[in-house]
C-alpha cells in the first residue's frame, strides 16, 4: 500500500480553479479508480490494488493457487529456448501487462514481472 498525505485545502483550491475554466462535476470522495482502491484512515489515504489483483487471478483461473513467500524461484533461470510454447499468446501478454500495472502498489513484484516480460515474443508453459 502507498500512503499519501492529506492536502484537502490545496485540492479544493485546485478544483475551484478548474471549475472557473471548465464545466466539471464533483463526484465526492475517491474510492476506486483505474483498478486502485483508495482507503482513508485519518489524514492519510492508502492505495491498494487488492481487487485488481483478484480480478487478474480470476481472469487466468488461478484464484485457488497457493501463495509463496517469493514471487520467483531463487535458484535456476528460465530459458527462452524451452520446448513447449504457451498456447495463448494473447492471454500471456494480457497477464504480464496486468502484472506490470500491479507493480504500482507492489514494487516487490517488479523484478519478477520484468523478467517475465523478457519472454513476450515466445513464452513457454514454464514462463507462465
């Protein structure tokens, strides 16, 4: 989760300035936008992509998968010359793209996701 400080007065001033130039509508407090949940706790706001991550797992039918402590094996490397190509390139590309967006609030996944991106041209079942 990412914490953002509260700047309510500055935001209200900015909205007022925008309203003078453009026709805008205030939709109230932000709760969910572009896959990012916003939770207010006192003066702070916490950003989370929990729902987005669950939706991503549902999309590839991996909700029941067991969690692990590290997102990638600490030993061994995947080779691009593996034999069994992944049958659905569109699904692999969509999943890796979705994981890249997830790294906004989960930077600990960045290395593993970027490693998976290296095999976008011809991913194998092992890469998936």
